[in-house]
């Protein structure tokens, strides 16, 4: 059996975090390094091996502003709703406050991030409505693994990333600026940069026994 260094593999998988405040805004990310990450991502599984993913890498300052403006326009009402929900609750969750703070920061500086990677897919989810083979779930399942592989490859190369989707509310405006055809679906926007400080630790998560059911919904016992 082929052997892996499981400690290193597990460290990669458990410390690939959403990086916002620790993105290095001053250090250039070489295009060759981005290509390395995309090269790894193309090995992700895809239904029928169709390989419909495409990547639009935005490092032009003027075009990054267009993406960032669309992001902020969608972000403002979204984060206001989140803040109202937090302030109206009895819980003072410091984790939520940190997430909101880092999200605010990313919205403010998005155009200054060296690279905004926009993964795309040929076609649209609606193409699979009523189709055999998983329908919408099958469509998304054929493209999203490649995006996560890109983020893992970036982490392994000293880069921080965050999965964002808010700009998609104005995907037509962004698509026109980037000359993305209307027959292509934008999947996300992945800010990519070297990260500041030391490495990352695993996040707090529910115990695996709480989220794993055996044969029947909410059957947590293994016997």
C-alpha cells in the first residue's frame, strides 16, 4: 500500500483556514505559484471527467477594484443582518465577533489582496435540472472539489485563502468586466496571498461522535 506522511497530511487538512486579517497585502504572489496551485486543483474528481472548471486570475489593480466593489455592495446588507442577529441574542460569542471583525477587514481591503482567483465552470447548474446522475448536486460536486484542492495547494505553499461568494450577487457586472461569457458560471472568489505570522491551528469543531450517524439518522451508537 502506498504510504503517506499522515501527520503532514492531517496537518494540512486541519489547518487550512479562512485567512482574512493575516493576508500579506505587500508581498507579490508569483503567477507561477498560482499556476502550481491550479495544476494541483485539476486533479480533483469530476463527474464524467468532463473537467468543466476554468480559472480567471485577477491581479490587475483596476479589475480587482471592480470585483471588490461588487463584493462590498453585497456585503453591507449581509453583515448588517448578521450584526443585528448577534446584538439581539443573549449569547456573547467571541468567535462570532472575531469572524465579523475579520470579515469587515476583508471587505475593506479586498482590492489590495495580490490575487483574486475566480473559479468558474462551463455551463450552469440549471443545465442539470431533472437530469439523471445527481442533478444539481452532481453539477456542484463536479466543480467544487477543484476549488478546495486549490486552497489546500495554496496552504501547502505558504499562501492563505478564503472562500467567498458575496460578489456573485453581481456576477453579471463582474463577468462583463472580466469578459466571462454568460454561458460560464462563476463559483466563488478566492483572495490569495502569502500570510503573516506563524502557522495555523485546527479550529474548534463539534466532536466527531456528535456529527456521525450509523445507518439511521441520529443513531450515534456504533453497535
